[in-house]
């Protein structure tokens, strides 16, 4: 049996010279630690103080530079504990998952102990939200994180926890414990088997909560707020409301922001109107007021939901500073009329929206003097049908060629990074068509000073797999190999990990850019009987017949 005094000295690090493993070069020790699962790594660190100190930097960089929590007492208390420990200076990026308890899960659990624990956890969650303690806990934590730079709100977990195996997830702290205790997995989506009437406001509530907590805590190095939503948790306009009583706290934080990534839904209470008509009440009034306060942005990303093309077009026109933009409503005056002052904007990313070419070019022209990076992802260019054209067989014109040509001619635009991916185009009230790059797949990107040469190179490669012209002689059994190649290229490029569930289902059943012949004929028949000014006809199909569950992977 080992001498107790020797064991005590060894565990305290006093006999480090006799620890053989400590004599290994640091890079070898780190390589050994990299191959360990997390529980084994923690045990290895606890073997002696010397090993713990040697692995401290790599350990904190991996596990505590960024950390994901959720709005639950068990999770927020862990965040507070970290903020009051020696790990606080290392935590620079706080991720907040939208994990939520089921609201309509009425059936009791078969296990009495799990049922008891579930009731207690749910009651704690209810009290946290009902009393406002969640904001107090966030403020407490943010105040004690001296190097906090970014707060990220997300509704899906990153699958880059490679230490635990392929596609292992970084989940919100506490969610796994609740699952082990109750057998109920918290769900970040606003829809599911247990929630027929989901709370779509949660993401907007958490966004307002975070902005107010940051305003009260005023962390000195805060630079960014990001919203990463793919499961129906896009922000509504009311999320950006800044009450008068909180302006003195929130506005200084907004004016220090350098990064703002938003996922929005402008369809809430938006009126159905032709795309050429501006609605009487703008659905983005509070968003515009919010953006006007973010005067020092360097990185702006806006993802919509293809949900309100009219509102999105009007928002881009306003961003471009167009003096003709109508800011609707009695409170639409003030700074919003001319668009925000973003003279330092260097990176612009737009995605998941359907807009014409003109407002998009106007935005780029507005920010050209400072813009150095441009990314367009899942953008759909739209255009009205030319007069006299056949609605059943509109002109087969590549809209993106016109965009590329106008992009090159913007004066003063000096990009250093440019990326296009998963592009589409469509005539108004007509099916969308997927756009790819020949021999490149659905994505094309470039980093360097010669961006115009890159645009010249990829413009001739733009390609659309047009649907077959429907004639009486058409054979429905014929297939288009080109469409299969496009689908295969999407999968090969890994872009399927960024497809939403509807697109993924469509990709599995039909070639991109095509509709089944029967559906195409029915759509044309509906369009032929549509009167002027009437809304676009649609087919009401049960969601569960077309949706397939596919957990997407996104990087941190």
C-alpha cells in the first residue's frame, strides 16, 4: 500500500518531479488529452495539480470560451457560478438555447419519481418566468463576465462536439440533466407533438430579455448579438421594441455593437397585398428604429423567412436610404425616414428572402465605400411576368446574370470576400427555380482582391434546370438527369445540412426547380382563373404529409 504522506504530496503537486507523465513534452500531453472523452479528460485533469495546470489553457479554450445555457434556473445558476469563478475571464461568447418545457403535455409520466421531478422542474421554470428572476440572474452573470463579447440566441444545437464522436451536440447546460431526471427532452421548436398551439413569441421574449439584461449589466466589451433560428423561432417586430423607460440603459449598448445577426419574420400581422403595393402599416417599424440605434455596426446579417416579400423589399429600400421610401403610420417620421447611418459597415449577409434585383443593388451601392464582404444565401430574385407573356410558359431568363452585371458596375465597391449559395429565382406567383453553378454545385465563394474577376468567371456558369414544357406528347415517366445531378451536387457539397425540412422533403421527392406534372397543370389552371389583384392561390396540404424531421447542422 502506498505511503499516505507520499500520496498526499503527489496529489498536491509537491512531488511533480516524480510524475512520469508530467515529464512528457506539453504538445504530447495535449495530444493524449485530445483523444479522451470528456469524463476521462476530467478524471485525467484531477490526477494531480501539475496536470491540471498544464491542461488548463486548452481545457478552458475548448469548454469555456463559449458556453450554451437556457432560460431555466439550473442553467442560469450555473452561468452565475461560472461568472464568479476563475473561469469568468475566459467566457467570451454566451449562447442561449431556446429549450422549452412542453405546455400541453397533460398525460402523467408512468414513473412516479420522474413525474415528481418533472412537476418540480416545471414549477421552477414557471416561477422563474413569472417573477422576473430570469432577468435578474442574467444581469448578475453579465456583470461579472469582464470579457463578454457576444450573446447568441439559437434554437438548435451545434453538432461540432467532435470529442464525443461524430455529430455529437453542444447542448444547453442542464438540458441533459432534466432529460435524465424526467425522461422528457426539452424542445427548441415552437411546434411538436406536445404543443399544438406553440408559443412562437419565445424567441422574441428571449431577445428582449437579453437586450434589457445587457443594458442593465453594461458589460464593457460587448460587441455582438446574434439570433440563429431555423425551427420557426424568427423574431417578430415587437421583439425590437425599446420602451421609453429603458432607453437610457439599452441605447448605449446598441451603439457599441459591431455585429448584429438577425433572423426575422415580417409576416406577423402583415397585410396581404400585391408585391408592388406598400401596406398601410409597415410590419417592421420597431426593427427600423432598432437598427437606427446601431450606428457602429461592422457586420450585419439579416435572414427572413421568404414570408413577406413586399415588406422585405420595402425594408431593403429603406436600408438603401431611398428618399422615396414610405415610412408608414403616424409615428413613422424621425430618423427612420432616411435609413440607418451605417458608415462603418464592412460585412453584409442577406438570406432566406425573396426580393427584386433593384433594392438589392441599391443597398450594395449605399454601403459600397466601406463594404468588404458580401454573402447571399438562399436568396430568391423575383420579377413580374413580362407583358404579353404566357403564364403557363414564362420567358426562361436568368435573373442572376443581370444582378451580377449590375454588381460589377457599382462604383467604389472593393470587396475582399464574396459568397453565393443556394440561389433561386421566380416570376411573381410562379414556382421557384433553383440556380446552381456549372461544375461548382450550389455554392461559389472567393476571398481576395480580384472579386470582379471572380464574378466574371462564375456568371457564365449560372445554370437553371428548367422544367419540361408540358405538351400532350410529354411522357410523364421521362426523367431529367440534370435535375438528379443538381440534387446530388447539393448533397455532395454538404449543403443539405443547411436545407430546411420543407426543402429537404422536396429534394427527396422531386428534382429541384420542378413540380409534378399534375401539380403544375393544376397550378396553371388556378392562375388562369385568378382575377386581377386577387391573392396568390394555394393548396392547403397537411403539414405532416410534406415535412420530414431532419436536424440540421450549423457551425458555431
